[in-house]
C-alpha cells in the first residue's frame, strides 16, 4: 500500500476548513497550535476534543444569515435575497410558480418549506422550478380554528411557510404570526386561494407584495402560438411581467420580466 | 499493510448470513420469479427475478417494470422471526454466545467452539449442517441457502459472509490477522452496510479514497479531527484491526431494566407494549450517563420457570424502537415457534440488559449533506402538528414518475421518528428522491405529458364544455383524434369557487395536443383512458383539460 504520497496530500484536504475567520483572538491563537508552523514541529500535536469540534462547526450568525438566497433570475427583483422574518404576498396569474421560484434556491441550501393548506399545489412543478422536494412538507388544509396554531408551530422551526388559507384569518392572528416570524426568522408567503386572484384575503400588512401583471404563453421559438393549426406543439415558456412593492422600495416598486417557466423549467430572465 | 499486529481485542467471529431470509420464511420456490416487498421496497427476490435486474431497495413499480411476470409477496416479519428462532436455538448447541442482528443474520465468537470441533473448517461444516437442518425441520424453504464467513472482527466476518458462496464449500475463512488485507481492496461503500452513514462513504469517494485500504491508511487522529466519532468508528472498521465502537466500556449490572408481569401475560402485543416503556427507560438511563447501547440481552421468563435469553445487536447503537423490534422477534420466535421449544405458561418477567455500550456521540452537524439542525427542527415541528391535526395530516412528497401531473409525485404521511434524529431518517427513507435533476432523469414514461408541469393540480377537477367554432362539443375518435378545433371553454355549473361567475366562458386562443392516455388496459377496474389537451384562453391562463368517461375536466392549471 503506497502510503506516504497520498497521505500528505490528503492531510491538506482534511485540514480544518477556513470557516472560522470570525473567531475571537484567543481562539485564533489556539488554532495556531494546530497549524503546520505551530508547535507541531516540536512533536506536540493537539487534537481537539469532540465537544470542541462540535462547538466549532456550529453555525455562527452572520449578516448574510439573515437573508435567504434566491434564484439568479430573481436577483432583479430581490438583489439582496429574501430577508428573513418578513411576510410576502404573491398574486396574479402564475402566483404559484412565482411563489415556488421565490423559495427554490433556499431549499437547495438547507432551508425547509412547509405548505399549509394548498391541496392543489403541483409538486412536479415545484421540483421543476428547483425546489428540493426532500425539504418540502405538505400540510392538509386545517380547520379555520386550527389554522393559526398550525402555522405558528412552524414559525421559527422552518425557514419558509407557504400559506393559502381557504378562509379569512383574523387580523389579530395574522398580526401575531407576523410578529413571531420577525422574531423567529421565518418567511411567511401568502398566496390567495384559487387561480389568478388578487391579494384580498389577507387581513394584515405584507412586507413585500409580488404581483404578476401580465403573462403570455409561447410555443416554440419559431412559432409563438401553440397548436392553433392543430400543429403538434406544446406549452413551452411563459413571459411574465412581475412587480414588487413593499418596505424600503421606491414607491413605484421594482419591475422585471421573467420567463416562468423558462425553457428548462427553472425561471430565467429573457 | 504490513507491520500491523492484530491486538487481542479483536474477536475472531463467524457470521451466518441467510441472504434471502424473507423468501425462505415465505417458502418460495427458488426457480419462480418472486419478489418480496417491505415498506414499498424490494427486500428480497428469487434468482430469476434478480436475473431480470430486480435488486434489493428498488421501488415496487421499478421492479415490476423490470420483471412484470414476478409474483409479488408482502414481507412477513412474524414468520421470519419465528423461523429464525429455530436456527438460533439450534446454534446454541454449538455455542452459547450467539448474537443475532436481525432474522437471517447472526454471529458468534469462534474461540471456544473451535476447540470443541477441531478447527475452523470443521466448525464451518458443522454450523452449516446445524443451520440447514434447523431450516428443513421448520419446513421453510426447500433448498435453504446459508453463507458463512469467518474473520477477525464481526465487520470483516460479515463482509466475508456476503462475498462467500453457499456454505460449507463456498465459505470464506479469512486467516488470522488477515482482516486488514481482506478489507483493503473493498470499496468504501461497504461501510454503509453496517449501519454507518452513507454520506461518509460519499465524502470519502469524493476525496479520492475509494477503497477501505486507502481510508485505513489515513492517520486516525486526523480522521477523528475531521469526521468525529462516527468517522473514527468507520476508520477502525476499515483498518480491520479493531471493530469495537469508540468508547466501548463494561456495563454496570444495575442498568438492566426488569419488567414483571402479574398476572402473567400470554399475548405478545401486551409484552411488546411493556417492552416499549422499558426500552425508553433504558435509553433514558444510558443517555443520562452519556452512553448508548450497542448490544443488548433480552431475557424472558415464564410462570413455570422456562427461560429464554438472546443477545441482539445492530450495526450501530440500538434505539428504543430497534430494541422493541427485537423483543417482538424474540417473542414471536419463542411463543409461536417450534412446538418443542414453546413455553407452557404466561410470561412473568422481561429484562433488558445492556450487554455492551459505547459513548453516545450525539448528533453532530455534518460537513456535507448530513442532517442539520434545520432538519431536526423541521422534524420536531412536523411531529407537533401531527399531534395537533392527527396522523396523515402532514405529508412528504416522493417522486415516483408517471404520465400525469397528479401521479408523478406521491405524498406519503410523515412518520414521526421517535428518536432525536428529526427528519434525518425521513430523508434517508426518501433517499431515492426527487430533486430537479432526479425528476428529469427518471425512466421514460411513454405518453407522459411534456414539461413544463402545471403548478396547480386540482384535487376536485371542474367539469367544463369544450366546443368548436360551430358550438358543437369536441369529442375524440377511436384513434385519439379530435372531432373539431377547440374554440371555447365553458362552465355551466352552479357557483364554483375559483370561477366567480355562474356561467363562465372563455375563448381558446391556442391549444396543443391531444395526448391520448390508456393506462392499465388489462385491469378492468383501474383502467384509465382519456385524452389530454393544453389550452390557453383569452385571459392568458393555460390549463390542462382532460376528456375521460365522456366528460371534459380541468385537471390542472399552469398557474
């Protein structure tokens, strides 16, 4: 077994990653002990205890941790990502796809999504947009009385909660949920039930409001209409005009044009 | 790997593996294509089915696609446990130190018995005879097959058994001190078989360490620093010099948990129910000392003084659920096993004795893809909501493939995992799943709708009328062609929630299709036949409209 060459190469791979740049100085000193130019020359090599290693790999809260990442295509609408702890409304024809697109990137980086009370959500479409299905949980529409406790159980425990209540929640419930989201860092995404409706059922203020103002489907590149002459074609991409209004944005909001779904399924900018 | 000496701590072990125990227990003809399903996955298959490509761990639909003529049987764990009890009690004539892992797999140390039988070869021959005789006596499978491996340490012996042929001729005996050399060329994926995390194996492969030998060549201290206790355990297994878990220690006898039954209990269910409480108590006791059980002795006594004691282990540490499973297996085997061994009265005492414990490493955050704190929190929240809304109210999706948007992803109820693993186990269960890449790679479903998929799949599809320019309803001929060009979509039903007007009609501006579908035409009751078209109406909304049983329905909306 040739052991010398691979071992020295792999030891560099196995060295602790440079994740701890923000450690306090006394820890940096301690880290110095483990490095090559440290006292290891003198034969002393300190192996950190398991508890110590566990403490080190624990996540630290950085400024960027207060933001959930979003897909590249949505950078025009959310240049800094999705701020944790906010409430978001999504409306217009294509609201479901847009809501899924908002959450897709975060699920890939370890965030969980819970969908409360949208029995119609197309999960194949969710996977196509880029949502990691292994971090998605679906909760059947609870009875109106239990709706707020169920949503509250997820606030703080999962990063993204998509709600689509069939009833009109009480203003006090919604206010409490929004406050808990701010505290727990979860993002509550509200989508009105049905298809193509406006935000009308939410009895509270939403921090951000995305709306799809215009949507048009196109077939193949050559022929922008699908099958109008019985041609074998299919739906391919949809061009949507999205605008977002809300806290900290200019009064006219931000606007962008997206292909949702794009030619590969995931949204792209044309 | 020269220069390594085998410390005396490694127990030379013999492993008996009956690879297709679920088949043996169901008494299946080995020449007939048969597959046995447990929890929706293939757990065993006969040689003809395996020849068609069926493998353990496949999903039912996949296996049936590969081997449609196979007979599908449900796994019967009770029969498996009963049958294997006969094997274990027969082996107790060879050595009193038999440790069972699950029905179909057990091991024992060879040091004592080889003195009795005069060498390992003779021991293997004798063991084979005993096992096959026990199987034949309980009138299980006609041609029972058992594999035997002998090596230093249970891990190497288990792999030797897996790689061996039919015993006694095919048995693999790794010479004393030869475990490191035996293990070195094996791929690191074999670590996953012993209950260790598959993620570690993946990580090692990505680091270029594809064999156990390459992994074993790393300094143990570096492995510990990088991968923690789990990693060090794996490293010890891979080195083949010491397969004990990190921090194994002797157990104080007062940790045992006895449960007395007064009056005596005859039913297994009641005993198992009590065993669950006892297992929780044991788990609590051990974890408050920072240790976890890796091997357990389950002792049962009856009113008439009959006594059975079995030693059980698992690849890693035993969770309360795993302990309860083993209590059930042992009781099934004893109370319903061969009449000669059956007790004559009710159970009066059940004792769980931790036989071997190791330091509980707890749940450490992974470097890549292991269950994280977020997974754990999500799991706990789901469990809470299941408590609030009842079982089945929280579901997790699983990609299964299909021709229609409503069948492509299956929802399965969230199963509350009792231990502190949170959703990690859930994720493991769904390992074959369903990211975007996966969805695009699934095997072809001829006649499936093309992508993109609709974002709203209606649970209660609305009946609509599809008419052509002259106002006549569009129908389909025998070949799946439409009778006219769809021109208008109309709902003339009483008020339907998403569509605010009583009569709603919309001009069709574009459409595509038709895509005919004719599924399960061989099954009168479950046959599904119809035609699907995509329509875009003047309001800009695209919908999937399906004609089945003479009615058009809006099955989905491309929302």
